[in-house]
């Protein structure tokens, strides 16, 4: 079994934006498709710029005091 794949959000966004620009028609199908592409482009852009969740570093407990 292969490991998890990572998405190339930058490339996906470019292709979605290109598709949007190819749909220049003034018909209902072109307009509704562009609206759907707008939502997809926004979702991909958010995913592209999302920061990974920060992990919590646990420090070792404080050392016991040394006898004088």
C-alpha cells in the first residue's frame, strides 16, 4: 500500500482559473459553471495557504534539586 499523496493546490488552482477563462459565453451554462468554479478556486486557495497544525512540544520535567 502506498503512503498518503499530497495535493498540489497551486497547480490545481492554475487549471481551475484557466477553465474559468475558457468559459466566456454569456449563456446560463457558462455562467453557472463559472460560479461553481469560483467556489472551487476559493476552496483550493484556502487549502493552499492553510498552515499545518502546530504540534505541542513536551519538555522533560524539571530536574530534582541537587544536594549541596
